C-alpha cells in the first residue's frame, strides 16, 4: 500500500491565529481566570452553548499569551471536519505534516516536539472523541505543548480543566461589561447617540436574547433598517430576525437558528426529544420532572441530563438544597419549534398534569416539618405553576385550573404572600365555570370572601350561595369550606364566635387546604375582640403547641404574629415583642422575605407601644417592603387595620421628621442578616445602643434563630429538626450563644430572647 501525502496548503506549518475585524468587548473576569488556569494546566477547554462567543474568546486569549508561548501558536478550525471525517488528516494538512501508515499521530507529535507552544483547537464538539484521543497523545509526547480547546462538550481527558463561558451580563452594574454595551458598539455607525428610550429597549432586547453575543450581534445588524423598539417587537419569534452573519463565518454562525441546530444535531434522538419536551418548562425543572415528561424510558433520565449538561444545552442551578436544570430562552424557543402542533399540546398537557401531581403532594405534606423545603420549591416553580393554570384556562378546563389554584392556596399563594395574584386567578377560574367539584366549590368560597372584604358584598353573597349548592352535593369537606368562609365574612364578632365554635365542633376532623388553623386562629382573634383576652391567649397557645408538635413553622409563625398584633392592640409591648421575635425566628427559617418583613413590622409596632420610637423607625427601615405591599399578608384577619401605616405615623409624630428619617435610613443601610439580628435583639447598632448589657460579640443570624427557639422551649433535637440541621450543630449554636452572652444556662438564654426592646 502506498501512503498518500496531504497536499500542503498556503502558509503551512504556521496556522496563524485569525485576524480580528471588530473590537473585543468585556470578558475581563473570565479572561483573567483563563490566563491563571493556563499557568497551572496544559489543557484548558472553553465550554458553553452555541453563540456564547467561545471562538472569539479563545482567539483573544491566545493572542494575549503569545509572549508566554515563544515556540509558536497554532490555530486549527475543526468545522471543516465532518462528524465521520479524520481529525488527523485535517491537522496534517494544516500543519504540512505527511500522514504515514502509522496514522499520523506520531508525525504530528514530532512536528511540535519540544516547542513551548500553544495549540488552539476550535469547535471540537462534533468529533470530541477524536479530539480527546489526539490531545491525550500530544500531551504525553510533547511535554512543552499546551492545548486550548473550544467545545460545547468537554474532551474528558484527565489533564483537562474546564472554563464555562457564560453569556454577557444583561443586568450588570458595569456598563462596559454588559450585553447592552456590545449591542451599542456593534450598531454605533447607525446609532451614535442613543436616547434613553433606545437604551431601555436595547437592554430588554439583550435580556430576551439571554446575553448571547452571536444573537446580540445579529440583532444589532438589524438597526440599519429597524429601531430598537421595532427589533424588540419582533423578538416574540426570534429566529427569523437573527440572521445575516458574516459570509466568511462558518455557515452555522451566520444565523442563531443554525448555531443551535448544530448542537441539536449532536444529540441522540432521545436527547432531542427530551430537549423539546422540557422546553415547555418555565424557569427550570428537576430530574423527577424529566422522568414524568419522558415516559418512554424514565430510567434514561439521568443519562440524558448528564449528556445535555455536557453538551451545554442545559445548565445546572441550585437554590439551597434544591437542584434543578434550566435552558437559555433561545435554546428553549428552538426546542419548542421542534415539536409538531400535536406534540406541543401533548407536552403541555403532561406538564400540566405534572404540576397537578406536585401540588397534591406538597399540599398533603404541608402541615409538617418540610415547609421550608416546600416554600423554596414553590418559589422556584411559580412560573411553571402559572403556565399550567393558564394552559388549563385556555383549554376551558375549569376543573384542572380550579384544582391547581385552590389546592395551592396555602403553600403557594398565601405562604408566599401572593394574595392579589391568588385573587386574580380565582376570578378567572370562577369565570371559566363551576363544575360540581371540591376545587370549584372552594374557589367560589375563596372568591366570595375576597369580594366581601373588598366591598362587593352582594356579589360575594351570590357566589357563597352558589358554592353552598355545590357543597350540598359533595359532602362534609366542601360544606366546611363554604361555612368557614361565610363565617369569616360575618359581623358582629359575637355571632362569629358562636358559629365558628359550632362549625369546628361539627366538622372537627376536616382539614382542608386552607387548613383548620386558619379558622381556629380567627376564632382566637374573635375572643380578643370580644374582650375575652384570657380565652384568646389560652386557645392560641393550644394551637401553637399542636403546630409545634407537628413540626409546622408557617402556621406557628402566623399564630405568633397574630398574637403579637393582639398584644400591641391592648398595649402589652413586652408580650408583643416576645411573640413577634419568636415568629421572626420561624420566618427566617422559612426564608420568606415578605413574611420576615411582616414580623419586623410587628416588632416596630411593639416598639412604638414601648415608646422606643427610634427603634421603631429603625425597624421600619429594616422591613422596607418589596413590591406592592397590597399583595402581602398582614394578618390572618384582613379586617385589622394596616400595621405599617399606623406605626409609621406614630413614630414620625413622636420623633419629628428629621430624627425619624435618620433612624429609617439607619435601618435601610442594614443587610437582611444584620436587620434580622437587630430585630431579634442580638445586635444593636451604635446609633440606637441603650444602657442595657449587650453581648461583647454579636450573635450570628443562625445563633439568633437558635436562641429564639430556645426561648420557645424547644430542645436541641427539636431545634435541629426545625432548622433542618444536625443535633450536634444545634448544640454548637446554643453553646456559642451562651458563651457570647456570658450565660451559664438555657434558662438565662431563653429569658434573654424575650426581654423587652
């Protein structure tokens, strides 16, 4: 057999880095990280999704490192090699190395020899196994050679270090590093002086395009014929717009669709199907969701996730203990386009059914020790839950929509303080129809109560009558729900007490999604308003003891909060402070910012009653509300007046505007952790320090939480279960708090947690 020599191309043996025809923007941090990595490894692979700018980044990196690699720098573009082609042949041709009968690897290694050089292999993903094998051989044979690779998938060589190149920041604080800066630079010739409106539209364009450099550059080219607002309006269907890349670029880099199609082609049929189906999800999904959406072979789910991660199709994210996976919006939009109309409908139906299953599960498990987990889960899953409800309503499926909205009432809407949104969904569900189901019945009752409280009593009464008609067909659970809401909207309080006592006695075993504790808490408040404070306190304490025994945090926190407001109303500042601090410690464990705000506001109200107006104003600064406060739960009883407005007015009148504003600003300057510690009494800033003794070292927020739970009488084991930590860790926090405070017993620590402000 006669060996065939590759015909050398012009400039062979040099393989120079491509010239740069446009400026290179941003990337300072990843560029610095890459230079550092190349000082400690001989193989660095820059990975990331299509269009993220790996090639430009690698070329710029190699250019800045010429002095470090004086033996030479070689650039090999592997897009010319087909998936079934030969990497060895391509390198041999570019480098001018004759391929012999030995396959050519040894001759390529001999070409580099002992040169201290840098080999840049660009676009390895479609021949990743060939690249891995060759690089491994070269690293062994050429001890001075360093390899820089770009790929949508790792080479999986033992010496390899990975640099994940992320899209440009779309909300960054450094304008020079932002996606908008790239857009503006690329369209500077036609938009040299962008207006404020232009900049706003461009920033939103970059958000829609996920900060992907290729997509941004293609969109910026359209500024020759469109305005920024015009481009933004067309991005509901992004791919027809994102075309027109340079003719000398590889075909797959001339349009955004082609760039993603390249990645799609590298996937197996199973991975392609999973990609398309999971494109239905909004804001992420977990492994269980993929198993549900891929019933053909759920056992493949883990392998599919791993492969899609390796190929930079999906990204791994983590919130606390929750691990989930997500896609860039452009990749998600592409996946959806790969589904036929029938397949798209089937995928959305399975998606809806998955969230029906999930909401049933979390509702059944809500009243117990896993509330922090479920709250984190619902916060992450809100976009998907909303999409499932909207799909059901669009299908005219009032039964499914009602189940999703109503079953999620407590763990999704109320626990996350989304009262206004909850009421909006209820209105849409009622409009969609009221079949004789428990979900429809409870939706009508919820909506009726909302209308009662916000002034539309006649319409609310009509819906209650309709709900009762359905309830009579269904049975005890539905009757309890309707009666509960009817009584909650009643006046006067004496009537409410009698009816609620009778209701709870008749339906004592029913525990609906709204939870018996909602009715029971209102009964305790009714005792308070009727002047029987002792009965209210005793009843509430029984409820708190029951909730603690069940491992509940949310209802316990709400009961303590309500009790604190009741103590404020009757002028008992010491009790109000103790109860609100206990509520706050539980709210911190649930990691619910709006709920934390409400507890801190209750402490501010208690401070006003105690005539500590500086502390009250400072706490109001700490609890500066996020978003629309109308959407937050202020109390289990919506008839109570707004807490914050009354406290603000009282503190401002007592201090005067200047002193009030100064204290408010001091609170706003604190971080959430600092503000929580201050609210719990574990740390006092100098501007509000009092004469009472404070610890030489402030307690950490976690130590403050543990101390507050000690104040509730919990053991170390119970504290560990509540905070989802080990018993040893809980014991360590207790010991640390005792040491910092100079106390010798848990009793002293418990007394300290409930001392007045």
